[in-house]
């Protein structure tokens, strides 16, 4: 569950934490979910779902980070498709005590939206493809033992970027499939860096330009026929 803290420093060695109202956060997430389902229902009503025009998938490797995710993909032309995936993680892990004796709340809070246009070498939803992908998200993560840079630090901010992917899709039945993909690209990140723990010290605001791998996925697919 997401938590936001408003910190007022009464002195150099004392602080008071105020936690934002949880019911408002719960209500906000419910509104987002209802809005998404409403838009999806309108799309499904107006778009003709003929054979192999539409599929829903989920990335199994992304689930390994404790992040629920879903991707919706539709056929645009014989060799082109468009997809949008959304991942959302609001889980807290078990609290632990850091090396300095301060209580740490490990978490990988974030949401990530990834629209993607694919070009298929054979035809849509079959075998090889290349794609152009964009991404945007927000994060508040820290205190976890892996990756190592999150062990003693917390990062809160946003990111945006784009990349190129290569993928391959296998049929696993009449309505099922499996897809694997890898990609490289660019991501811009803007974030505040904190020392992990209660009232963790703000170490400043940073900007980072990242070039390198941006995607590795193995997805389970269900075709809507």
C-alpha cells in the first residue's frame, strides 16, 4: 500500500511524521481501476473482435518482482499491431532493522505504462517481430536487498524513455501462446534520493540518462477469438 509522508523538521535531530489518509489513497486507486475498466469496455464494444485480432497477456518475469501486470494487443494491419502494458506494484515487504539500528520498510512501489508498435515479419501474432516502445512511470522504491543499490537507499521520482525490441511468439494451443522479447533503449530519470529508514535524510535531487537494456520478458498470452 502506497504511503506518503509529510515531514516537518523541528530541529536538526528530531522530526515528526504525518501519514496521509489511507482511505483517500484507497479511493483514488479504485477510481483509477474503474476508469480503466470503463475505457476498456468501450473499446471492446466498438472494436470487432474477429479471430486473431486481439489478445491479452501477462509478463511472467515481471511477476517475479511481485508486480501484477497486463498487456492488451490489437491487430492494426496484416503485419502491424499495437499494444499497451501496465504494471502496478503497491506491496510492502516485511520490515527489517538496518545496520544502524533504524527500522526499514522494503518496497518496490511503482507503476509503469508501456505502449508499443510491432512489425511482424510473417503476419500478426506469428513468429518474429521488431517493435518501437515508449515508457513512462513513477516509483518509490528502496530497502530491498536486490538490486544492491536499493539496499540502503530509497529512490522516489519518475522516468520516461523509448527503445527498440526484438521478439518471437509461439502458439501453445488454439487460444494460447508464449512470447519472449528483449530490447535496448534510453530512459531519463528524475528522482529524490533518501537514506533508508524512518525520517531518512534526503540526499538531494538527481537526474540520470540511461542507455542500455530496457526490456526482457517472457509472456503468457490468451487470444480472444
